[in-house]
């Protein structure tokens, strides 16, 4: 599968300023979920927020969580505790599902 299926692609796109990265957004009353696709090699700079759990669906993701850098591939998951600085390098074609303990982590593009 080259990308997420139509049922995911029909979700609102998150208002995020990442170059070549699309986030399809699902929000609930206590948490939010993004389906992430990178069209090209991309980077997310070091930042922090509430707790985040994710799983790589396809491709490769390089995460730095705190001072530890690791490469994650399809089927591997990660947990970023609340407040811990982290950064990411997304390889072209990577697909990731990220769960946030914050329903307002991202908002739909207006």
C-alpha cells in the first residue's frame, strides 16, 4: 500500500508547519491521533509536549528521545513521556500513527 487508505485520507489534515509531512487528524474528548505520511525526507526539530505513543506502519523513522537516538521500522513502537524533548527524521514514504494524550495537540487546517 503506497499510502494510507481513503478512510484515513478523508480525515481532516492537521494544521502543522512540517515540510513534506502530512498529518491526518482524529480528535476525541481526551486525546488525539495522527496518521503521518512523509512525501520526502523530512525533519521535525527538537520540541516537547504531553505524552506521545507511536507505531511505524511502513518505512523508517529516526527518533531522538531525550539523548537517545534510535531507528524505528514497520511494526516498532515508541513512547515519549510528557515533557521529554524529542526530534525526528522521517524518511520519504514513512507512515506512522501517533497518539497524543492531548485532544488539542493539533487542530484541523482552517
